[in-house]
């Protein structure tokens, strides 16, 4: 069962690198731990590069708390749109890429909630992760940090 929530999160950044380079970074989910302040490790089922339908496993951390999530790629449009759905809470995390006039890339990361967020996840967020508002603010800040780190890597 899920509960609807209006909290779609979004962060955008412009990167001085072409979409193909940025795409190669955002779709290399095994490297997400180097960018996301919450992801500790990602393991891709089968070990290969991701594509539509690829499944992967994350270990996430917040302070002393660790928890696993299972994901599946639900959108994979090269150099344009990459999204994966988190099995446990029903959210979809995505990266949308647009070429800018100067040949760079505008990247928008979103946490989408088209089916709401699972009641189990909402309950755990309320009781273990400090409350929905606080955790949502942390996710937004984490998205900004993730994009800054991807930018630094792409522009290196």
C-alpha cells in the first residue's frame, strides 16, 4: 500500500561537458557512492553496464544507520533520460540531460513519486530517520551535492 505525497524533489545544474560524457557518468551506477552522500555501495546484477530493465542493489547510509534498497532501470534514453525505481519505497530517481547552447549539459535530478511512497517507508522515515520533512530536506541537499560532484568529475 502507498500514500500519495506531493514531494517531488528536483535539483538542476549546468555542466561544461557534452551530454555523452555526462551520460556515461550518471549511468555508471557502480560509481554512485563517489557522488551521493547517502549511497555507500552499488552492485549491478550481472555486473555489466546498465540498460532498461537492469536491476541493482544499493547499500545506503545516514549516520550510524545502514539500509539496503533494490532498484530497476525503468527509463533509458541515451544522452537524455535515465531513471530507476526503488522497489522498497516506490520512488523513481532520474537524471534528465539537455544539451545547452554552448555545447554543455543541463542535468536535472529528480525524485519522482507517481505512485506515492510506501507506507512502510513513510513509517520508517518518521520513526527512524528523523521525520519526513527533515529527511526530505536532507535528500534535496544530497541531490545538490551529487550533481556538484558529477559536475566536478565531468569537467575534470
